[in-house]
C-alpha cells in the first residue's frame, strides 16, 4: 500500500486511489456530529449559492457551513460542533459548504473512492481502508482556509498513515499542544460566538465515532456523504 500526504485543493485534484479529505477544524468533525445528531445524509457543495438552491429542492433540510469561519447569513448553523451537539437532526438532510473541507471533496476528481477524515473518526477510517487494502492511499490535509498548512490536518494525516503501516504513533501530547498553535483561535474571546473553546475539545476527541463518511459524486457535481458503520 503506497501512502502519500498532499495538501489543499491542488492536493485533492492530484489525489488518486482511496482518498481521505481531512479537515479537523472543523468541517469533517462537524459532519460526524451532524450524523450522530440523526441526519440521514449530508450533501456537500463548494458554493454558497448552490447550497441555497439545494435547500429549495430538499424540504426537510438544513444549511450548515461557514465563510471566514463564521455562519453564513441565511444558514441554520455555522461550522461549529458546539452548535450541532445540542440539536436533534433526526431525518434531516444537511447541506454543508465550507471554505476548505467541502472544496476538497468536490475537487477530488481522480480518486477511486473518497472519505472524509478527522480525529473524531480516524480509527474507523483506518479500519475501513485496511479492510479494502487498496494499492494507493492519498491523505489530503486541506489546511486553514485551504491555503495555509494546518498542523491539526497534517497531524491527522500522519496518524492515519502510521496506523495503516501498523506503526506506533504517540499523538496525545501533540494534539493537546494544538491549543497553543493552530487551535489557539478557539480560545480568543473575540471568536467566542462562532469558534468557542468547546469546538476545540469536540474536534480533538480521538475516535469518538465508529463510522466513516463515504462520498459519492452526484449528477449535479455535488457530493453525497453517507455513513458506514464499522
């Protein structure tokens, strides 16, 4: 099994084989919490305008997402697991768009299969990949706003790669240290309304969920994310 770590939208475009699009803070952590809250599926899209159009087509749906980290005007929820964990989304279709994560999904055009990745279900991602034993795995760290390397995404990619190779990987201290680096924005009072400290802790709960979210490209170019229990 060949494993490569890529970054940003270009990384998604160049990814091949089984591809994991990683966005820890916060898109694909949020996606897991959305499913855990009862949503029946997620439709991921890269454009805000497309999200609003999809909302018109799916009556039992809610809009989740952000631009510049903040909830988009007219959306039901921002990109915050703290918001989602308090909600009952039973039977809902969630339409999600974010600055980084969903851009990676829609641009992974050459991948054989696409999964989302984050700390909260990293173990399930590893188990799924091992079960199908592909020749090539691409781990795409989407980064901060898909333009700057993000320590949390690269760390998640390292973790998945190490476990796929059956290598011992000590991550607890490095994850905790994210509070002082890429995660410090969650502890800035200026960001409290849209990026509270609880988001940091909810996004760094390693292996909280025992399922993966697998992507299927839709006829309209958007992405369906479906839960697969492991």
